[in-house]
C-alpha cells in the first residue's frame, strides 16, 4: 500500500527474535523498534497447511503482562514517534504487551497530538480502549463484548451502539465475515458495506489488512466512510489469495472500481488528497502506466466536459482530474459560484468510468498538483494557447506531451446558468459573464 510503518514490539533474547529483526530489516518501509524482555520468548506461530488451506495453528508464547520497565519503554518510543506520524495502530492480541497502563497513557497522548488511534481489540472489556478513534472488532469479539447475538443488520446495529457506549470511542467498524462490514458512530446512520470477496482461500491476516488499510486511508485524509469502504475492498482481495498475503493500492483501486460498476459502492475511493494521489501515481509509474492530467471547475457537468474527459482518458492509461475547490471557484468565477459544492462535484467526476482519480486543489491553478504528480500527459481545451497552459513546461521538461482538445461549441457551465436564468425570467442573472 506504499505506506511507511514504525513497528514497536516485544521480543525475547532468542533466535526467533533475531530472525524477526533480520526479516523486517529487508523492508525499507518498515522501521522496527524491538523492546527486549528477557523474561519472555519471542512469539512464534506455526501454521499447518494442506492443499493451500490452513488447518490449524500452534503458538509458542508467553501471555503474562510485560514488566513496568518494558511498558515504559514502549510508551516512550510511541510518544516520540507521534510527532512525525499520521496515525497510531494498537493491535491488542492479548499477549500481555498492550497493558491497561499503556492504554491509559498512550491513547490520550495520541489524541492530544491530533493523531487518530485505531485499535484492533481482543479484550471483551472495551472500556480499556476509552478515547480511541475507532475500534475494529470482528463478529466473535463483538459477541463476547456485548453478550448479544449478531446475525443481521438490526442486531449488528444494537451491538454497535452498545460497543460505542462501552468503549467511549468515536467509531466502531465491525467486521462481519461474509456479511461485510458495518460502521457505527454516534448520532449518525450506520453504514453497512457488502462483502466484496469473490472466493475465499485463506482468511489469515484479513483483520490486519482491514486495520492497515483503514490506517493508511485515514492517515491520508480520507473520510471514515471512504476509509471503511477501502478497507472492505482490501480485505475482500486478501482472503482470495493463498497464505498470509498483501494487496497493492492499485489492486484496491481496481476493486473499488469493480464494485462501483456493480452498483455495490460509490467509487469515492477515487477522490484523493495530494499525498495519497502522489502515492497512487508512484504505484502506476512502477507498473509502467502512463498518467494523464486535466483540470477544471466542472460546476455543472455537461457534454463538453464528458467529451474532454473521454478524449483525455483515451490518450493515457490513467487519468487524474484536478478540481478547483469551492474557494478557488469563487475567486475565479465570482461569489455566486460554485453552484455545486466541491465534494458533490468530485463524486460526480469519480462516477465516470474514464476518470481514475480526482484531486481537489485550493490554489487558483493546478501548478502545485502538477509539480507533485509529474504527469506524462497534460490535456486542455483548444481554447488555450500552449504557452498559457499551466504546467506545460513541467511536463515537457520530463519528456511528456501536452495535448489540446477541440471543445464542443456553445457548451459551458456559465452559458447553462445564463440560459436557465433567461428562461425563468430572472433579469438579475442576465449579466453573468460567459467564461
């Protein structure tokens, strides 16, 4: 998923711990901070597999609580890292590492730093996790915590509300196996997301995939709804692979698009922050895909827009659409614009099959976005002269192309607004300039 992770864990003074350090050192994006505890072994899990299916697992471990000294070292390392990290994951496997004392100190410290806290809970006492941003219990953990049966959406909602009250957290993302996921928050309608797996081979690591994807999405600025959808898509992919597997950001995006085409979910995962857009662009580049870029206000989507975007996508493998923010549109078009808010405009663009990514920018021009994304192709309407196209020099400098498209005559948002006003006899709008 192209994220970077600082991993804090407790290991023993043994060969398994040494092997773990060596294995993790091979990953450039993982920074492992081992906390040594001579009083316990490094946890070792042995999986028994036959014909690609896991039959059972044997764990060599100690589950007593770590010493106060080890707890203090974990806390100190985590707090130091909070200043430069976007999200904190606490995976409680009930192995004695995530102690009550650690939770009481670490959760408030993260929230005070403005860092969201995602907890994968193992304890049935959800009050231990008070103050977290979101908990991700599975169906069995939810039943143990609430004492409730959960077989349908209504029962899931009742359990979700009870868990929210118990944990005093912002949200509960309940993973429900073949029934998908359910997101619960106070004073908001629940969000039920259908399972996306087409065939299940191995559920190993599915819960960790949910947590990791949720963290990357939230850390990248996505909404909780969109982050949950993205996590659901990632989980559906990973259980379709054999063994403890991973998924790439491009696989998740393609899965979100597939679900959108089946009308299971809105393709809101296409709407990105600049940071996550840059990560996606790097992934496309690594796969040898050409990336095109175009931009505009797209206030009232009309046929001229559609033809431009369709043409742009035909010239590249992936198309990024830069979208002026509401504030930017007001500066460019006047105080009466936009008619549609930025997220509405973004979602409409994202629903188009030939748009792969939508990036909202606050500036009057997309120059900073173009600098960050370094597209291979820049597409604008033929009403622009080459020397007036923002970012053309950047694209040309890296050997890219700048292409213009002959716009359809008499098609523009401003013209549509004027025509609507004239037809309705609104003299107050007849003076709007067409641009």
